[in-house]
C-alpha cells in the first residue's frame, strides 16, 4: 500500500469510530516535513474547515528545538483534562517524538495506554533510533516514505490475513525491524499454518534473544491491527505487560511467549 492508501484506511476507521488510541508515524527517509504534511492532509480530510489552533486538535513540538522538557507538555496536560469542544474526535500530534527522553516517556505511558474517550495520539517519529519498548508496544506503526509505496499497516480479520501480512513484511529487506533468522522465520510461518507446531517455534527462539525481541514486536503489531473487541484488546495488553515483566525476572522463553502466541490466532478465529 502507498501513503494515500494507509490514509484512506485511517479515514474509514474514523468514520466507523474505530481509530486506535495511539499511532506511531515513521518516515523511512526521516523527513520531518513530509510527516507533518501527511498528517495535516489527513486532518484536513476529517475536518476541512478546522483552523490550525482548533481546541480539538493539538500539535506539540519541543520549545527549544532540542529534547522535550516537562514544561513542553503543559498544553498536552491541559488538553486531555478538558472535554471535546466541538468535534466528535480529538487528535494530539506530537512532532519530533524521537526527542522525548525515557523518563518523560514513562510519565506519558499511562495517558498513551488510555487517553480520554475519542482521542487519538500520533507520534511523528523521524529517526532510526528505536523507541523505548514500553512506548513502542502500545502503538501501531505506520511506515511512510517520500518515494516508496511501502507500508506495513493493514487491518487483519482472519488467520489468512495474518499470513499474507507476514509474507509481505517479515524477513523483508525493506523493513529491518522485522528481520528474523532463517530457522525462526521458517518456524514462525509453520506455526501460522499449523498451531500444533508451536513447540518447534518456541525451541527455535531459545537460541537467539534478538529473534525474541523482534518476534514479540511482530506479535504486538499483528494484534494492534486486528479488529477485535475492547475486552480482547485489554486482555492482550495484560499479556504484553506480563511479557515485559518476565524479562526482568529472566523467565524461560516458553513462559514469556505462550500468552502472546495464544492470542495471535485466537482473536482472528473469533470472527
């Protein structure tokens, strides 16, 4: 899909009141201007007559052009404390999100997990540096490009959708975030086709911690793109939190991944 296609999908989700809480827009060429232009175009199609300073749309940027400071989020805190002014859906666009430090990111985590009703947060991320895991795991990645038509966003409704999405994105030279070693790559697709082969996938994961990190990100992104109930999403979020906590206690690979793998196909199979 090209950049316009992913925008069209978001517009349809907005029409159905199905927008997610948190999206991370990543420009492949790290072009700040392109990302801002894309999000402005998206917003103009939702609210054609809205002014740039409309009370239901908030743009944030670091005051000094360097790293964000706590005071840079004063408007953010005020914005979320008030109800909708006019529009049925509110938007917060955080520019230069790569300039938010870890301490400040952790302070934002609770709001990102559960922003006010009918409010969507966009991170405009223009760097090759990885987001901290606690933030990354809560968002849906949208990959945009000035020149390429590559993006990894798609609504997944069936197991077949997951398999097609994975074939398009996992182990792709265009997206280094989804590079798996050959044995884990093969075992992962075997599991998608046949759930009984999960033990072989878990066994292959034991050998490489980097594969474990990448595959956890893949599973989270798959789940983020499914159309499922709030209850199911909340249950999966608890599984993600357990996964993160288990890393601190050095739990076995099987213990960390079982819940994530359980949800990978179960949500889709309920449709």
